[in-house]
């Protein structure tokens, strides 16, 4: 009994000396076994909170003392002692034999002693069961805590930080109605949860589950304009992973190029002298231009929607080509070609007439009269009593004895390129 009392007194004296900083003892010897965990109380606190460590069970038989150290950002790599070599029986115990160790200083105090000011990330406490003297150890109890800011901690792991990146294919800009694939890429890739795709504040479709670190959504519903698209990750287990959002992606949708709604065609009478129209309709057009073709070649200056057919078109094919445009682009469509027929026969206004003395041997001159449209050339046929006089095809005629006391007329044929010919006969005159 006397020996036991003396040993305990010696242990207490040594513990006091170590606490005062005169002696520093570490957990020397072979690497200690992990005996169990420790509970940190309070479970959440601040840098100035008092902390109590409670082991999950007792130290093994043979251990009489303990040391507590802490490792983490700012502390020495080998750790810093926060409880020096102290007899186990100076601390309280739980019903299951766990050791209750109140730390005498705060984490802010320990940081100051170690010479740093910012508490961050994970810190690990280790309680080592040991002998009072020498380097013999019997195992460790461990407990981590995490500083989520310089002043606040928690004893459970904080949610892992996630990052979300957003990409869109095809690249902007696209035309209205294009199927756009939005792809959110999540890190770490094993984070489970869903991704919402947003166009401004409006959600696109339903949330998409993350699979192998990605979530995709394809939409053709983006309206014309510039969009601000982003992806927001919501974790399935908020304690394991934190939420994150991508940077805003600017994405532009342009109006569709004009679309032909009524194919072009040439309407109207395709004859010389008539006016034809290029009939066509486009959707989404802001401007519309026309050109006309003759046998596939563009006709200079023919750029109106309508066009009068001229003599040069006769017996050729004509078509119209329409080009519609908007801010995105243009669309061109060409009508089927139509054959251009001759214009109507020239119409006589004033009948042809004959001038000159109506006697044998005197020159008779044919006046062609007036025609619509105006003729460019004429041909003549002289007749005696309505019968053609052979060889009499000039504008002038000299009556012969065979014409005496007969009726003389001239038939004029008016001609113009691209038009049917017109004919008219003068009034008759009797030759004396």
C-alpha cells in the first residue's frame, strides 16, 4: 500500500511538471494501435469554445497515463501536445470506461501557442494511452474536427465542395428551332444529385439526375434572342456534398432564315405584250428581291415583281427568281420556266389607202394606215377585182391596160417582232 501511494504521488508531481512546460514527452516507441474514437463536445463550436474529449472506451491494462496532441494546418507536422503526460485516474470516466478529458485551452489558444492565426480545414486529436515513464504506449483514440471558417468548427465532415461546369452544343449562335444540348460536368464525379438547367430564372425541363459526373438536357425551345443559361447542382446528401452552380453561359438564338411558304411561279399570260408577275411567299422575311431570267440568263434591269414581256422574249423561256432575307441569312427560290408566245395580232386603226391618179400608167401608192402596237415593217399585195396581181408586192403599183375599168385594192400586212401579223385591205378604186 505504501509503495502504491508513493508511485501515485510521484506520477502526480511529474504530471504537474510537464503541464508547466518543463518537460515534453511524446508517444515514443513503436507506432501505437488505434484503440477507438473520441467524441468531441460540443459537436459544433467556435475557436474560443471549451472542448471536451471522451474516448469510446478505457485505455488497455498497463496504461496509467495519457497524452493528447493535435495535428493540422498551422501546427507542427509531428503535432502539438494539448494535454501533457497525465495520470488517467485524474480524469472522469463514462459508464463504459471511456475517459473524459476537458481541454484546458481553446483552439484559438493552441493556434497562438503554435504561432499562427488562421484555423482552417481538418484537425485531428490523438489521445495516447501510455506508461507514466519511458516510451511505452498502448494505443490511441482519435477524433477529427473541421474548421469551416476561421472561427467555427464542426465534429462531422463538412460537405465536400463541388464544382459545376456548363457547356452547350452546337456553339452559339444557332438558329431558332435548333436542338441545343446542355451538358453539366460535376466534380467530384461521384457526387450524387440532380442538376437544374436555367434560362435566366426559368427552369428548362425537369431536374436531371447526375450520372458519372454529368447531366445533360437537350432542348429546341430556346426563343430568338440572347439567353443567360446556367446549371445548378443539388446534392442528394447535403452532408456529403455541397451544392454548386456553373458560371452563366451566354447563348444566342437567331431567327430562322426565310422559309418558302408558297413556291414561286410566273403568273399572267405568257405572251409578248402582256405583263407577268412573280408570285411567291416566304415566312420570316424582312426583305424580298426579284430577278427575271430568259433561258436561265439574268435579264439586266429586270428586278421588279412584275415584268412586261417584250419581243426579245418571244419563243424563249422566262422564269423569276426571288431572294428573301432577314438578319440571319437569305433564301432563294426560282420558279419553273414558261414559254413565251407571240403577242396578239397587230390591230388596224386607220385602214390602208391608195393615192395617185386612178388611170392606167399612173403610179398608185399604198398608205399602210395605222396599227396598234405600231408595226415595224409592212408587206403589200395588190389585187384586181379581189384577185392577187402576180408580182405586185411593192408599196407602189402602176396600173396596166388589164386594170382598165377594174377595181384596184391593196392589202397591207403589218408586222412587229414577237407579235402576230395584222392585215387590212384598202377601199377599192376603179382604174380609168
